C-alpha cells in the first residue's frame, strides 16, 4: 500500500484516509521523496504548484497554527 504523507520533524502525517490498519499498529515505512512526475520527468511548474497547494491545505484545520504564528510574531518583534 502506498499513501502520501508529510514529514514534520519526527512525525509523518498521512494525507489519505487509512481504514485497513487499526490504530496503534506498528507499521514499516519506506520513504521516497517525490522528485519527479509519474513519468520520471522533472515536475512542470503547474505540477509543482498543485503539490504545494495540496500541502498548504493540510494546515487549514490546525488549531495550533494561530498559537505558533503568534509566538513567531512575538519573537520577531521582541
């Protein structure tokens, strides 16, 4: 099974719903960074933009994001 995910520090967040694996199940993960399109050719500008837009959407419901940016703003203006 292949699923897309985002790595943040030591946490890997899955971008797709996984119903086949119960919670708290140990799994084996093989990492492969997406560097080219499925054809093996470098990504086009539109493909890169589509990937970025997909990644940005994963943060839309993150309630901690406001706190994180408030802390960054506080440090920047200290």
